[in-house]
């Protein structure tokens, strides 16, 4: 009966193994597409939401989810009669004890990476963002060599170089005739004096000059209504986001390795969220956007799309910490490949993204590089590291505390000794086995005289 309950169908086991990378694929693709849409969609109430407030709410949502799951883990190990206040106190003591202060560095880097990702998605397409963000493979490898003393095979360095070539191909500008005609037309225009003139020259470049200060602020209003993408700012932002994200993951892994305190990953997520809220609120919100928030409110421009972006980003941060703490990291390989393909298809369908030859070629190169770089079968050295530990015979010769004189003890344990070669033994050779080594202690033995083979002695 027990064997039937433990047996699982093969399709259920296969589906369980595929759940992690399916979730990672869905989260990564949804974040790129929905976040980009939230930055270019028509603003709610004439105001577009501030990315700094979105980063703060991302950390708040992450803290709420992690705190709930951490309390659940603590309650499972606690007796049923323990009050909720004691459970909360136990969790707080585990969060702020030991080396939790070391997580302040990766927490601050996570806030910086999230802020730069929003800036990048505000200035480039979702497909281009998804492909370019794979630069974190290269930056993670570099930081891993520096901080964790990792040894990366030469063939993987070749894959990283191939990845860099693919990213260069992706960002080759497409100088079409339509863009050149638009630039020439925009250069001959003066600064418009009304909203209708702004709409007439929609998509013009930044070479326009104002003639009067009467319309001060109208450019900002038009940028809010019809945002223009700046690929240079987007590229700089995504490079910074990749560097910050990779340094965060490597430093977080270093803290987990060097820590003598074994805490659950939910507690680690609570620690990261606690140390992230304060820099995101005081440094990211109050300093740059304090006046705007005082005039228009903290939740200006928020709608269901913005809240969906925040929740998806928070869930992705939690997934990232579990993928770092988990030994099986190969789930990110198919997830990365699938998310790139889905993001390209989604951008072409939803945002009318133009698929050029250089972009498709560069994306194919990036897909090949990331697939083989994250595939453990491509690294032969990983197979040698997965050898089982050597078997120690001494561990199987321990006395279990059973009386050697009892019948039960005699029926459970046997010691098998083989005789030595007569020509290699000192003195006269006999048919009896040699004496044990000087440092080897043996319990009381008795020989069964009824058997002809004297090499099997019962203990």
C-alpha cells in the first residue's frame, strides 16, 4: 500500500521538473512586455507613474510575500500552543541576527538594478531589452571569477565572446530612408507654438528650439502623452542594470557560502526586502521626486497595468534568489531561451516591432551562446565534480551496541577475514587468519567449531 502511494506517474514527474523554468519564462516575458507597455500606454489622469515609486512598491510586495511564507515556515516547526507574537518575535530575531547586515549591499544593488531596468524599458523595445539584458551572463562570469574564485573553461569564455558579438549585431542602427526623411523634415521646423502643431510634428527629433518661454513645460507634457524612445539612454541604463544585477547575485551567493548561520531562503528574502525598502524610499523617491509626489501624490498614474508590473517584478526577484540558493541552476537555461523568443514575438505582435536582418542574426547568436553557456552537459568538468564521495569501510564496522554474546547479535554481524599468502607472511604459515592490526580493536568473538570454514567468525 505504501509503495502505491509513493509511486508517481511519469507524466507527473516530468511536469514537476518543468514547472520551475516555465514559471521563470512566464515571469521574464511578462515583465518585459507589460513593463514596456506601462511606460508607453496612454497615461492615467494625464499623469504617468513614477518609476521610483514603482521600485518602492516592488520591495513592499516582495517583503509581504516573503514575510508571509517565512512565518508559515516558522509556524510549522513551532508547537501549536505558541502565540502569534512569539512566532513574530522568533522570526524578527532570525532576520536581524548573525550576518544579516551583509545583505545590505546586494539589497542596494537590487534597488539600483530595478530602477535602471525601468529606465531601459522606457527607452527601448521589450525584445531589444530582453536580448540585451543577457549581458549579465558576461558580467556574472567576471564577478564570479573576482569574488568567488571560479574557474571558467576556455570554451565558455568563447561563448561569452560570441554573446558579445550578438549584442553588437542587435544594436546596429537601421538607417532607413524613412528615418532620414523624418530627420530632414524635423530639422526645417521651428518650435511649435500650440498643441496642434506638436501633434503635427509627432515623432520629431530633439533638434527643435523654443522661440519663447510662454510654452515652458509643453515639451514635458507631450513627452508624457506621446513618449519618445532614446536608444542611447536605454543602452546605458541596461548595461548598468546588468552589472548591478550580476554583482548582486554573485555577492548574495558569496554571503550564502560564507555564512555560518543556516537560514531559509524565505528569511533571506525578508532580509533583502527590509534592507531594500529604505534606500528605495529615501534615496530613490524623496530626493529626486519628492516635489512631484508632494504635488500629485505618491500613486499618480497608477492603474491595473502598473500594479501587474510591480507584482510580476517582485515575484521575479524572489525567483532569482531561489535560483541562486538552489544547486540546480540549469532551469535558467531553457527559461532564458524561451523568454527571448516569446519577447521577440510579443514585441512584433503587440508593439509592431520591426524585425531587421541584423536583429534576427544577433538574436540567433545570443540564443546559441546563452543556451550552450547555461547547459551543464556542455561543460565536461561538471561531470567530474559530480562524482559520489568515496566509501569509508570503517563507517560500516561500527558496533551497534548489540551484545555480542546474544543470539540476535550473532545472527546480524559477521566479520570476514582472508588469509595471507604463505610466502609473504613472517614465520610459519598456518591455515588460520593473521592477527588484526595493532590499532584495530575487536570485540569478543567466538568461532563456530561445527563449520569447516574457519574464516567466517561470528561477533
